[in-house]
C-alpha cells in the first residue's frame, strides 16, 4: 500500500457533509424518473443493471450510518490517502450485497428516503473526530465522508453513462473533493516532482521521480478535465484511449501515466 503524503490536503468537514447530502439528493431525484425499462438497462459495471447500480449508491451512503452504529475503535488505522488503495479485493462481496439489496427493495425511492433519514439522524450527534470501524480500515468520520464523495461522484457518472439522456448534475463541492483526493492519491503512489498533473479547476499535483521542476513551464505536463481524470483513476477510461480521443493532453518524456492508472476500481 503506498504511503500517505506527509502533508495531507485538508477538507472543510461542514462542506463535505453538505456535499454528500447534495449529491445523494441529485441521484435520488434522477432515480425517481426511471421506469422499469430504464432500470433494467445494463451498466459498465459487469452484470449490474441500472437498478443494481441505483441500489448500490444507497449502500455506499448507508455505510456511514452503519459504521456509526458500531462500537468506536480505539484508533484510526487508515489515513485518507490510503483509502483508494485499500478498496480492492472486495468486489465479489459488494456485488452480491448489491444484488440482494436491489432485489429486496423494489421501491427505490423508499430506500433512498430511508437511507437519507438514517444519515441525517446519525450525523446530527456525531463529531467529525468520531472513529468508524470501516471494512477498509478504521478512519475518522471526517475522512470517511470525503471517501463518500468519491463513491457518489463515480457512480453518478456510471449512472449517466448507462441511461441515454440522463444528466444527473454534480455538486461542485463533491466533484472537487473527489477530484482532489484521487489526484493526491496519484502523488502518493508515485512520489516525485518531475511531472505536473493539472485537473482544472480543482487540482494540481506533482508526481513521478526525476528532475525537480523549479521555474517556468514544467517539462512534463498532463492536463485533463475532472470527469476524465476520475474515469482514468477508477479504470472507467484507459490512458491510451483518453489520449487518442484528445480527452487528456500529455507532454514530456515523463508524462505517460498509463503504468500508474487506475488507482482504484
């Protein structure tokens, strides 16, 4: 597991809480518009249907409430930048739980309402420093909520990709936090300062071993938009395909990030 950077980016806990609720609300409003035919559509997530995906999004949020119901661990074991690398190896369990949740909850709006209500109630009395016994490793509540922005934004994009004409909006703060966490994870995975990765307007990081850039235009630059970066970081888009489609620009001999991506799946 790549070590976390010594200087970790900080996030405003109040803004992150609001972002989680806002993006969850955006998805809920969109799911309400989906009839049976569109809920049965396939997604890019293996054999999941849109219904499965919609149910899974509630599960990603419900983990906050469920973890707050558990006994608080003695210490936080997982740093925020370790989280993207700690999520692998659970896909089979997640898929089985997702299909069962979708089967048991034919009324998706009721599922979303229950999930939102539980989250509101549990967060009301929970301090940001409260530790959660998450399956990936114990974390503070503040850090865990940042990871929920990644889950929500990534799966919002999955939903938009699966349903023609659907355009679920992205809460700006949720999109920013997701972009920044995944950009910082790249810098943690490939520490260095020879390559500058720009994801305007949210993130700029330096990574990859090599000569340090000190002034002027960096010799190695990668630039892309937030959603393309998120797709690259999570394996939804391949590096070479993004280059070929001009979705990402890369200049300099150390600008090939293909061997470092994806960061998580």
